[in-house]
C-alpha cells in the first residue's frame, strides 16, 4: 500500500474512532507504533489538524473534513463492478439505490475515467432468478423497521411450514440469499433461504424480542 493511502486510512480511522491510541492505530493499519508516530508528524506538517493527549489518544478538530476523493483506475473499476453486481443481485429499493449511486459517482468523476459501458470488467445479465429475489425487498424493509413477518417456507425436504419471524440480516452466498431471523415458533435464531420462501406478509402486534 502506498504511503499516501496509509495516511488517508489513518485519518479515516482517527475520525471514526477518536480518541484512538497509537497502539490501536498500529494494529489496525498493520505497522509499528513508531511508524504511526512518523505518520502523525507527516499529517501535521501537511496541515491535517490532528492532536494527541497522553493516555487518551489522537483526535481531529470537529470541523475537519477530508478533501474530495481521488480514485485510481482500479478503484473506479472495482466500484463500478460492485455497484453493477449489487443492482443485479438485490431487490427493489437497494437495487434502485445502486443505480442512482452509480450516476452520482459519474457526475463527480472525470468523464474519461467513468464510462460504464467501456469498463474492462462487467457484470452482465441477471445474477439470480426471480424466485431468489421475490421477497428480498420486503425482508429488507422488515429489517430496517424491526418488523415481524409471517412466512410460508418450503424446507429442503419439501415440507411446508408457517411461522412468524423477525428478519435480522440478509446474507449472499454467491448463488443464494439467506435471511437470518429470530423465529418466534422455535424461540431461537434460524436461517432461511430466501428462494424457499413461498409467501410473505407483514405481521402486526408482534413484540420485538429482548
């Protein structure tokens, strides 16, 4: 990693976790504490308002803001590919957000460096079938609002069951989505494949488990 990239990473870590000690920074960045001291000096000389207090750690002044990002060609390619894959592997709201994100990024990057149709690495075609994404957006909304849902689920041994669950997270495994839930029937955590959910309705008057 280039030194400039490490300094940028260091500033982000201080902003996110301030105050943070040199030892903690060294562990996260993967360098020695002595190197962290040198990097802090470099940031100070460069005009970044970082300050430290013995026994407490480093922090930044409250009004400090990072300058606009400067992305490499590989970083732009990775970003475009990731957003393109996201738009084809999620449902509804997040897929739409991915597309608008791509247009916003394009609006602030130099035209020559941002031509999605000429990107060297592309994600083309649908990554998942309709059944895999049929209830994805409802599950996502349920997670956002801590809302219980009633599902009809077809197990791998072809057994149908109906249960009320609290969706907690969606996880993509390369070809299938699973949803991690708190199952009110079993009173424990259960994972379900999204493509095996046959029906889904939002459930009302169900208290969030503590």
